[in-house]
C-alpha cells in the first residue's frame, strides 16, 4: 500500500480515500441500511431480516434508518448523496429506482444507475388488490364496472407518490379507462390500514400488508398482480385472468450502494446476500410475508433495472403528458 501511494504521489496524482479504504478490513464500524419507507411495511420487514443476517455474517452492527417520503425517493436520494465508503446502503425498491426517476412530475435528483451501484436483490413480491368491506363489489370485473359508473369518486391508498403501489394503479387506470383519486401515505402499512378503516376505497397493496388483512376478513381481496396465481391466495385470480390479459406487476427489494463504493465491498456484501437467499429461516420469514427470496449478482441486478426502465419509462412519460 505504501509503495502504491508513493508511486501515485511520484506521478503527481492522489489516490481517492475510497481506494485506500477498500484495501483495509471492512467493516471497521457500524453500517447503516437506509429504508426509504416507514416502519411496519414490506421494505422495512425485508430490511430487518437482512440486517440480522448481515450482522451475523460480518460481526459488526448494522443500523436500520427509516427515511420515508415521496414513495421512497427521499431515502434513496439520501444514499445516492452519501459517501461511497461502504458504510451506507439503501434497501431500495423498483418504484424509486426503475420508475419514479423518469416521471417529470416527480422531483428526483439522482440517476439510479449513475449515482447508485447495485449489490443484489433480496426478495420479490406481488401485490393484492384489496377493497374496503362495504364497497359493493365482489370481483375485479365488478370493481371496474363500478368505478366506470362512478368516475372520480373512488380513491386509493399507496405507499407514496412515486412508489410501485402508486404506479401499478396508474397503469391499471390507464388500461381500464377508470378514473380514481390517489391518496399517498408514507408507507404501505398505513395505506393498507386506511382500507381496513374504510378511509380509502381500495389499494394495490404489497402482499406483506394485504395478505394478513385478506385472511382476517378485514378487507376483500379481488385479485393478485403476479403472472400466475399466488400460492398464498390461490382462490384469487390474477389481474390478467380477471380483466387485463398481460397485466403483471411485481416489486422487489434490493441493496444498492453509493456509486463510488469500492468494488471489493460490493462483492463481499453480494456474496452474503446470495447465501442469505438459501437460508431456511430467512426463506420461511419471507414465505410468511408472501414473498420469495431472490439470488442475483450485481450484474444481473443492473440488467434487470435496465429492462424495467425500458418497460416503464415510455408509459410513465405518456401518462405524465396527459395530466
């Protein structure tokens, strides 16, 4: 290291501190996982499961920092602006990474693949369409008919403007021709609670929040947004089966780092996440939440984001132009 630093100085250049730190033992102090949503939701659950596993693997504390706001944009922006020293990571999701940055109505100051480095996807999950119990519909087809007969009178909750639970309804609205009103919350948990309380009419809730409420009978489940029926709610049709062939929306949570984070640190954390995906206890916790663990390398994660951007960007810009 001394020889390398001396060589750099003799050539009139300075090694970046992150390059020097990459050669040191990591981590030397606690790490922070920023969760861009409030406590109690799907992303928060995934983050806390991951934190417990990573702490054991590294032998150092990992802190969860909930920074909710703007559908995940606030917390994601915080990580994009953070030092790339290996001590700040984002438990990111598709909305704030592959969708919101391309919506001209959203204030997003980061580029998802310029300012953030993919580490690995942790889990994926579908959404379940839930309605309040006294809404006079029992199927998704009836819901669409009811919404068309009452344009602008139904409202829906989401985890915040810019999140996937927001954009999935926007996509559904555009394809069915219904008109509904958006009520954003800071995370999925209060959005789902608002449906239970009858404060909003419906939501496309992440399975984590929606599944327990459907099972308890506190809301009515109409459909799931996955390609195939969910093993957790096998009696519910997919949105594609019910009204919109080809409609598929699934979210993921994955770890991303500030773009200048040293490659050795990215690789080390990636290896931990790959092992975590096979851990029986982690898989069982995810299963109970209605989610599945996922194994991706940083390269595979980046490729998936590229594909999602290609899918969502034209639609997002199209609906923005119509508003």
